């Protein structure tokens, strides 16, 4: 978790919310089973306003409760899996956003949260998809899983700057997949998300092999227009 998140949380909480959260942390530390009732109540007591970097106040407050759990490894994974399974989308998002911090605090947690990431990536909830592609996913998804997570973001209109580790993990195969996706969009006369082009440009030959540049000569006006826009965006992605 970015250190700015807990700092921003403390600044935004009201005095009453700060007291409630502090008491909730103590209760969870003493009795992990208390979390089942406290976790859903966070939004009501602490607020749901936007915070920083896509986090909300409720996300950050819930992450603090998860960090207070006095369990490790498999037991920790079981606790958060239950919260994710029975929680609403906001609670699920908070669990997903907390995975990297939980592993940082407990290395034995390792990849035990990966099934939750995969579950979120199968959903059509863009907030869950975005929360799933954080640092934890970048650490633990294999190459094919990571590529498909990026494609899921593109299909769901999740900006690629929300995908952790993209600069390091984007490879030639991902670039090819994105270029093929772009060609399919252009062939359908649809606009292409411009944030895919830096990944494609980083791998010479992918753009040309996709067949997309030839679409500027398509006899179909909508395809020509979409191709012209894609070419301009690709050339501008320097």
C-alpha cells in the first residue's frame, strides 16, 4: 500500500470515525471473529468518500482492520476469503486492495490471495477489476494470467495506468494481443483505447504485423475513420 493512503485516511476521518476505527482495530486484535460484523459497518461509520490513488475512505479503513488480524498464512487467507465471499462489492474491493499490504506484513501469506484476484478478473465490475490489478497481481500472476488481466482492463475500459507492474511485465506477446484487439476494433469501425499504444510501440514489427495500418485504405468509411484515429494515436505514443 502506498504510504500516502493511511496518511490521507487519518486526515479525512472525523474525530468520531477515528475513535470508532481505533476501537474496532482493538476488537479485531483481541477477537478476529469480530471482523465479520465490523467489516460491513466501516462505510457507515468512517465514510465512503474518494481518498487517493483510486482508494476510498472505506477501502483504507477496512485495510486497517485486515492488518489488525492476529493470524498469518493459511489462517489469514481463510479469513479474508470469507470476507470476500460474503461481502458486497465495496467490501470485496477493499480485500483486493489490501492483498499486497497483507503479504508485506506476512510473507507466509505469499500467493494465497491469488484465487480472489482471479475471481475478480472474471467479473464485469470495473471497480473490482481495477482493484484486482494492483501490486499483488503484478507479483503473482503468471505471464499468461497477467496478459489476460491487462486485456480484461482494456475490454472494461479500466485505464492501463491503474495496472501495476505494466512497464516491467509487458512483453511482446501482450503487445501482439493488444495490436490484434485494436485491429478488431478498427475493423468494426470503433475507436481504440489510446493507452495501449505505448505497449505496442515498445515492440518493433507488432504494429505492422497486425494488419491495422492497411485499414486506412478500407472501402468502409467507418473503418477508415477508426484506422486514421488509431494511426494518429500510435504515431503520437512516443
